[in-house]
């Protein structure tokens, strides 16, 4: 067999336009980065060492220069085999400019099976991790379940919506609106008994219940569009807007591409929280009527029930459990991916006093303890609140 060709050290690798490289995220005991090819829709994880090199592949540095920077950072130079492996992986995924997918990468590169340019015990999950996202076949539609797109170009639709109402996302508008929503929820909390009795009366009136149900469905639709508009505001892309049904439930959905690659953590948190905020803002006019307008008892009960159910709908989305928006917010606050699974694994190791638990860095231990202990406490509080609510309904006159 002939020896593999040497990798030309003057080669200046450059990532193809449209390749997104994410920031550092915890994944188990490791720190990983998400890389996405927006043309194919495929994304995958790489470790810190791979990210160090990939993030510098802008066409301005040769392999020799990249290798020198790598050696200065990690104290070891990469051999030709390491470069062939890394460039081969990038080439087969169509991430290098001038190297079509499946080509095997740049000069002298050949696809390699391993995930890291320098294998070792500290190497985190690499690019051969199964893709986190990718192109999907059109969903199969059945009578009882399925989905359908509502618009041909979802990104253009959210772009038009953003041009029309995007000014509301400026602090000049958003801060007062958020303050109003907080004040509304605080006032409603002081009159929770009225709201619960109103919801009970609402369920006994089919006509008003249908009207309230329609309004709440509209609120869920606006919830989804809010995710898309806020993502668009921060440079994200919306790939689909449609309806998904699993009869008798029919909901709207809005698929935000590149959510994990939005420019800042604040942008990602804002995008995740946008739906629940929209649900609360939707209730503001009904709250004003309930508080200020003279209405008959039936209408007052209907408004109280709507405010109760709408608030529950909004706040429930902030529960930090997958796949709810609150889980996405918690993951961003703790800078982690696969937060629930990683927390469960770490706590399992810690409770067994497994030496592997000590290998987790301090930041990972803190994040997984906070989530692993905090999420059950939230669920316990919700269970207690539900028990109090049931007791109130059973004993109310």
C-alpha cells in the first residue's frame, strides 16, 4: 500500500458561507460546540479542540499557522493524519469552501473515522455524534394526526410581520408592556379565588366556553408567531408555519431554524420566552375590561375564567421541563445542551459516589445540581398548587 499523501501546510481552509459555529455548551462532563450547515440543515457537535481550529478557518490562515496556534494553546502539534481526519470530516459534510459534499475535504485530506484531531481521554463527543437536526421527509398525513404548511415562504411571512410590528420589540415599548403583564399577574394572584370560580362557571356555560376556547386557540397561534418574529428580529430564520393536529387537538406551529446559533444568549432566551410573553400580552385588554368595565355576572365570570386559563396557559410554558419553552430558557441560562439527560446522569453518578462524577468540571456540577434539584422542586410546587385548587373547588360554596 502507498503511504497517504502529505497535507499541504500552505493550504488555507475556509468554511463555506452559511456554516454556523455556535458557542460553548455543556454536554455531560464535556464542553461542546454546535456546527450547522444551513444548506443541508445538518448540525453536529464538536469538542473544544476541534472548535478551536474550525472557528479559525476563514481562509486567512494556512494549516501551518493554524497548527502553530493550536500548539501554543494545547502544547502539541498536529500530525498529517490529524489534519486529514479533520479536513476529511469537514469536506464530507460540505463545510469547506471549494469542497463539495462528499469530496473528502481539502488538498490531501481523506475522511477519517474519529471525531477529534487529537484523540485522547479528554476528547468530548465529536462530529460523528448523530446530527442534532437535519432535513426531514414531509410528515405523513393521516385523518387523526398530521401537519400541513400554511404559507409557502415562512421566513418571508415573518419578515413582513417583523416589519409591521417589530417596533414593539424596542425597549421603549417592550419594557412598559412587560411591566403591565407583571402587574396584571400580581393583581390576578390577589383575586385568585374569583378567577377559579369564574373558570368553574365558564365550564358550565357551553356558549361562553366555546368563545373562550376560540380566544385561547388564537392566543396559541400568536404564541407561535411571536417565536418566529422575535427570532427574525435577532437574525434567525423561520422555515415553516403550519397546522399540526392530533385530533381532537389542532395547534399552530412555527419552526425556527438556527435558534441555537442566534448571536447572543440573550437573543436565544428572548426567542424562547416570546411565546409566553405573547400569551400574557394577549390577556391585557380582557383584564382591563374585567377590572374597569361594568359587565353582567355571566360576562364577568367568562372574563375571569379566560384570565385564569390564559395565565395558566402562559405560565405553564415556562415550566423547565422538555420540550417546553421554560426548558429552553433554563438550558440557555445554564449554557447546556441535553440538560435534562446530563443532569440525570450526573446525579446518578453522584448518588452512587462514582469516581466518574468527580471528572465533571465545577461549572457542569453546579449546572446539573441546580437543574436536577430545581426541576423536581418546581414540580412539587405545582402539585401542591393543584391540590390546593382542587380543595378550593370542592369546598367553595
